[in-house]
C-alpha cells in the first residue's frame, strides 16, 4: 500500500512540473513555427553539403516561412585510429563530427544561440581499402543526420523561448 501511495505522489509531482512536448501542435506548434523561419547558410565541403541537406530536409517538413533566423554552422570532422596491431596497422577508427552553430536573428543581427554539439561513430578497418572508405563515408552520412537532429532540437528550444 505504501508503494502505491509513493507512486501516486511521484506521478502527481511530475504532472505539475511544467514539462510539455517540444513539438506539440504539429505544424501549428511553436517549435514548428520557429523552425519554419530558419534559413541555413551554405557550409563548405562534402560534409557541409551533407549537413546542410539534412538540416534543410528537416526544416522543409516544418513548413515554409519567411527567414527570421539564419543558422550558421562550422564543422570539424576527424578520423582517428583506435585499435592498433603489433605491426602498427589500424584495426578500428573513430570518426567524430562536431558542429558549432549560431542562430542569428535577421531583424537585428543578434546571435540568439551559440553552441556546439557533436557525435562520433566507430568504424572497423577492413583489409580492403575500398570497404574502409565506404564505411567512413557511411559513418559521416549517419553522423550528419544525428548532428542535424541535435542542432535543430536545440534551435527549436531556443527559438520557442525567445
């Protein structure tokens, strides 16, 4: 009986905490409206092209709006060897993608948000160079999708609080 009372007390406390879903309301919600007004500046390089496409795909899903914000992103893409054999050949790599992003208000040029996020992926180094390059390319494609999701979740949160 004591456990049930404790569970009910915890549930009652959670309902009063003020948490609400970020994307509630669908396209008419505050987050979708804020994201619909974001334009992404070009990002140099192949990884930048992948990142910008991932961001734009997600932003298009929120609808079209006038550009109230500009999202500026600088990427840092690194590959480092982790597993090394006795003959100094690498058997495992870690690819890390970091993004420094700034959300700039187009009406006054103020930086609303200036943060960094990133993610990494492990890659097995195969005996075939082609297979290793393909695995590295596949990893960066996945990483840009993950980092794009992280950036836009934070941008949505920052823009809705404004």
